[in-house]
């Protein structure tokens, strides 16, 4: 798998904290947080955007203020930030989640579970979201969140890279499948050996 190489945006800053293409830095931060679907460290944003930490912090404050009039909020925990639903929207978000949980997991959910079980089963450290996205060819953030809410997968901090999470099958998933270990799955040894 080829790692994603970030090319920092132009270093020039103009008035109102805009970068050279005329878009506010806070807008780029919002887009990255939306795309990620997970907490992002300020240090990672500085690297991706090619900006100094002070500029990122200022733009994060600007984004936080702008979001107060909308349905999203900026959630801050130590040096990490992420987007979340506004508290006043929680009952509607809860209704949507309940509706989603009553549906089947669909093709995307099955693909993702298969990758997690077959690729990450023998690998005690699980599978990263970027590996799942690479195999599927699409962003799997929503699917992973849906599977975690259902208790089918577990997320842990990657011991090799503390900035990244790994995903693995839960014991509840094995219970649903009627198996006691991944090796009980059809062609598990063949598939997992070919992918690890």
C-alpha cells in the first residue's frame, strides 16, 4: 500500500487568514475534519496545510465561533479536534441513528467486516482505516462508525502510530456469526495468509 503524501498548500497568507487561493484557512480545516470523521491533531493540520501552529490555532478559534450558528460544533480534547453534532440537534441525530441501526449493514458493511476479519484477524494489531479505504476504494468512515455503534467491531489506538486507530472484530461479531475464532470462517487460512 502506498502511503498518502501530503503536499502543503501555498505558504503565502493574505488578509483575513486566507491562503493564496482565496479560501479561508478555517474552511480548509473544516473540510479536513469533515473528511477525516475522526479527531485530528493540531500538529497534523500544520503538516497537511503547511502552516504554523499559531495560524492553525487562530483559524480553529475562528471555525469554532462560526459553527456556533450551525448544526455542528468543534469538539476539542487536548491537542485534537473533531466535528460533532450540536447539542440542540441531538434528538434528531439520535432518531437517524436508530433508523440506521434498524437497517441491514448493507454491502459496504459486509465488505468492511470481511476486510477487518480476513486482513486483520491474524494481525493482532487490527487494520487501519486507511488500509480499509485503500482496499475498498472509498472512504469508510461512516461504515466503520455504524459497525462500531452496533458493537461488531472495536477500535484501538495503533501501537505503531499513536495518531491512528486500528479496527478489529469484536467478540459480539463472532457470537452473531456463530463462531469462536476467526479460523472457523470459510477459507480463512487461505485468505488471511494471502493478505497479511
